[in-house]
């Protein structure tokens, strides 16, 4: 059983996000061609496919970094031609990046605190004096951030500038920043790339815990098929920008197109 | 032999013989250094947040000062004129963000750099149109800035400090402290640093780049206004003042384009180095030294520390 999650009109199991007939190209390069799929509230939805299949582009479409030439995006019942990053963030979509995009000069704490940006509304005037409501607010948000730090077991690096951290820990801090937004939909772009086995296990555990404890819906891009089969409820398979399969891990595993196109090919 | 003596020995002998003169020179260097630092700071703020090298920074100093004095000459009380000048810098920031930065986002840096040339000439034209092209006197007394000098007896001689210079140093120090606090401790400051580090990560947490750019340009505008008042008080307010932007370049070479402490320390080094050079070595090369000495100091420094003052060693990953 999943925890019901902080609900905003979408019940567990309902469609939280749907992309319909989305096409995206860069000049002559067709990154995505007529792809449709949906993500249901509370599930872990994997997006897999070979290199250059358009997985990252799809996340960029969902959180508004890329604007598709065709298609629609429906999030929480509202249909749009394109998302905008600010709208996505303020409506509860948060993400991590394939190549880690952290605020390198800032500490772990400040990085995760930056994830609270949209939750903080204190007036600028009070902030300057570190007084009154702004101070109370800062303390309140620090508490949430400390909880996330405990959850991810990164207490030891709270004050370290993240640029100095090893790659695996940077990925963890980045997850922390995304969690600090208390997302309804969490987009993870290869959260385990470049990690050793132990780090991968930790990361898998965090992803499962986030999903279980907070009911957070997760879209997960991952190359490690074992991890994907273990974690996800449903899988979309992309190849050359097209969707070639969509279903439960078992369905996808036995799909002949997928086997031919992807699983069968060693890489 | 004589030349070597004059270059490498005589200046130090002179410093030793008249320490009061040395202190006087150091002080004057410090004061110009503070102003250089402020101009460089304006550059750094904008460069850090938007990656734009703002050619218009020098003109913004003039424009801000001109607006202040111009309003006063139109009969607006001094402090209201000051408030209006702040308002004008705010409008400028919002306009630049709306009309220049937003449409040009994702264009190559060189395009944005060229666009700041455009801003420069628009500001010159606007300034001349509204306030006229004649040099103006800064309204120093009306703003209750001190006048005259204080003299100290030290080291067997005396040193004379202009009160306006003392005020400039104090005001600059306060402003830098406030900015540092703003950057380190406030939510907007955190957002500013976030944008400086990664645009896409900042966007992903819901920071609005447009808002941050407007704030940064406004902050740079305020810094320009303060610089303009201080600099204008020492000479006059005219478009000739914009050449001080040229002084910021060596400061940036020295301190790095993205380092606030670099701008401050770099400004002081250039300011002090320049005055010492002018006073003790200037006669040797027959004047004109102040136009290039700053660059010379910056480049000489870079020979020993290629990463600049506070920059980290950049080791390219291959
Ligand atoms: N900003 C861009 N400009 C031009 N082409 C792009 C851009 N982003 C993606 N592409 C192209 O779109 C296609 C899909 O890229 P995408 O990064 O989405 O693939 P991916 O499935 O995430 O691959 P990987 O597994 O290597 O991360 C590629 O051909 C890529 O070169
Ligand atoms: Mg990718």
C-alpha cells in the first residue's frame, strides 16, 4: 500500500501527467516523434531506451525547458501546449539532471535550502534585518532541510561546498534539493549513473522510500535494467525518439520489439 | 647605472625620507582604489548573474549622477532627487531586463555584449536630451556630505585627508558589507548565487531568471549611483567621467570577473599601486603613466598568479 500523498484533486492511481502526441525537433534532428504516455499518481514510471533515444528531452519537455513543436501536456487535469520551468516548479514538478547541476559554490545546506525558494514568502524587508517573520520562516525551512539531510544520510557534508564532493554524493545532494521542493512529481535523470554498486543500492533505497513514505510520483530514467525492473511500476521504452513499448516490467521484458531494439543489444 | 638607481633605489629612499608623503600617497591611492572597486563590483554583479560583460557600467555611473544633479537643478529637493535617481535606476534595470536581456536570452555572449553598447549610447543620448550635455557640479553640501580637510601630524610631517574622501571610504565599506550580507544571508541573495552557478538548476527550483536579472541590474545601478556621487564630488559630473570604467578593466583582470572579494581587493591594489607609481616613478617616464600603469600592474600580477587574485586554479578536464 502506498501512502496517499498530499492531494490536490488527483487521487492515487489517477493520471497525474499525460503527454499526447508530443514531437520535438532541433533543426533537422528529431529528438521526439509523436510520443504519448501517462504517469499515474503514486507510481514509479521508468523511461528507458538507448543513448539518444530522447529520454532527457522528454523530461525537458515535461518541466518546460524544451517546448515541443507538436502535442499537448496535461498536468493535474490542465492541458498545455508547453510547460514553463517556473510553472512546473510552482506546481510541484521537481527534477535532477543527468550531468548533475548543482550550485557548486554553495554548501550542501544552501543547495537544498535553494529547493525551498518557492515555499519561502517572507518579505524582503524583514530578511535584510534577519528579524521577525523572515527569521521564523528561515528556521522553519531549515528544519525541513535538516530532515531531508537526515533522510539522505548526508549530515557529515552539510557545510561542504558541493563542488568539492565526490560525484556520488553530489547526486545525493541534488536529490535532496529536488525533495526540498516537496514535489508531487519527481523527475530523475539517471540518478545512478557513474555510481558503484553500494551507492546504487543506497540511491535505490532512497527512491523507494520517497515513493513509499511521501507518495511522491516518480519518473525515472535509468540505464541499469536490473534497477529499472526492480523499482518501477510501469516502463516506457523509447528508441530514436519514438515510443516502442509501454507496460509493466514483465510485459516490457517479454516484448519482442524491445528485446530486438534494446535489451538484446549489449552496450 | 644611473637609470637603474633611479628606478629601483631612489623611490624607496624617497619614501623613507618623507614618510608623511608616503602615507598621503597611500591614502589617496586607497580612496581611488575604493572607487575602482565599486565600479568593478558593478561589473562583477552583472557578469556573475547573467554572463553579460556590461560595457554600459561606466555610463551608468555618469547617468545616475547626472539624474541626481539634473533633478536637483530642476528644483527638486536634494534628498527627493536622490530617491528619484534610485527610482530611475530601478526603471532602467527593469527596462534592460525586459527589452534587452529577455529577448536575447540564449544568444551568444558576444551578442549580449554588443547589446550593452546599445545601452551605452541610449543612456548618453537620453542623459544629454533630458539634462543637457554641460558638466555639472555634484550637490555635495545639499546631501550633507562633508567638505574641507582634516590634517594629522604624523611621522614628522603632516597628512591631509579630504573629508569627502573619508566619507567615500566609509560609505563604500558600508555598502560592501550590506551587499555581502544580502548575498550570504537572504533568500534573494541565495537565489542570486544559485543563478550565478547554474541557470538550469536555478530554473528547476523555480527561481525566476528575469526577476534575478532585474534585481542584479538594479543593484549595479545603485552601486553606480553611489560611485557617481563620490567620483562626481571629486571632479564634476560629465560624460568624461565614463572613462573611469576603463579603470575597472585592470581591476577585473586582477580580481577575476566573477569574484566580489577580487573586485574589492583588486580595486585597492590598483588604486594604491597607481598612486605610488605616479608619484615615485612617474617623473622618470615623464608623466602619462596613469593611463597605462593600472594595466601594467594587472598584467605583471597575472604573470605570477594566472588564475587571478581569488580564482581557483582551472585545470581543464580532458
Ligand atoms: N539542446 C539540443 N540541441 C540539439 N539537439 C539536441 C538537444 N538536446 C537533445 N538533442 C538531440 O536529441 C536527441 C535525443 O537526445 P536526449 O538527450 O534526449 O537522449 P537521451 O535518451 O537522454 O540519451 P542518453 O541516454 O545519452 O542520455 C539526440 O540526438 C540529441 O543529440
Ligand atoms: Mg539523457
